[in-house]
C-alpha cells in the first residue's frame, strides 16, 4: 500500500513536469517564428495537450517516461542551428526552473512537518519533494545525448554532428539504442548520482 500511495503522491509532479516541459518547447518554437505548435494547440499548460499516456504510465511504473513530442518546422527559423538549439534546451530548462522554485516550499514544509509531527503536512511535503525530484529526473534523462531525447538535438546543434554520415545511422536506431541503455541500467547510473547531488544542492 505504501508503494501505491507513493505513486499517487508522485502524480502531480509527473503531470506538471511532463506538461510544462513540452509547453516550453512549443512556446520557444512559437517565439522563434514557427506557427506549428500554435496550430496544433500546444501553446497551453493543459496536461491533456501534452501527455503521452504510454510515456506517462512508464514514468509512473518504471521511473522514466515522456510527453507527447512537440512538432516543429525549422524552416521558419531565422538562424536554424541557433534556434533548434534553443527549442531543444527549452524543455530541460523548464524542468530545472520548476525544481528550483518548488524546492523553496519543500524546505519550508519539511521544517513544518518535522516540528509539528503532522501527518498531513508530511504528505503535502512529499508531494512537493517528489515534484522536485521528478523534474530533476526529467531534466537529466532528457539531456542524455541519444535520440530521440533533447540531449541529442542539443549536442547535434552545438557540434554540428549532422554533417557526419554516422549521425543519420544513430538517429535511425536511436530509440533502440536508448532502450538498450535503459535495460542495461546505464541511464540509471547517470541519472541517480546527478539527481542526488542536485537535491543536496537544493537543500533536500
């Protein structure tokens, strides 16, 4: 039952993190002149516009997941390399901002819950704590430089990797490569220590 309860109190953080991550991609692309996200109704914080239910279930059940990818049309960008980089980094930046902002009420709730011994305050505190943690997990996971994650697009634009023939092969099989990294626990070996370090930096 405690596991089920933990999954339940993680839901607000999962919904918030996935939704605003995708909204950030849409917002940035729109600001850079691409009308595609606006036409597809992605310029909203409504979770129903951004949640991929399979990705949502995966995040709840196994600890990693994804939202419904925002479609963009880079031909609208004035500086394609720069603007694709900005759109790519927008989602993880949003997750970082959310984690930092939510850490303030989390620390306050920790003090209040521990001093009062209130079970209600403790449960509310954990909702905020998991929201911070989930946003950090989403940020680090998406920064892994493997397609189809944001990190792949970011390093591609930084180092112009799409000039190389091998880039297209990696891109073609990226989902299978990512799945192999997850099964072999490589992603967890990357995510866990970094998230632990960031939680400490945030005083949690």
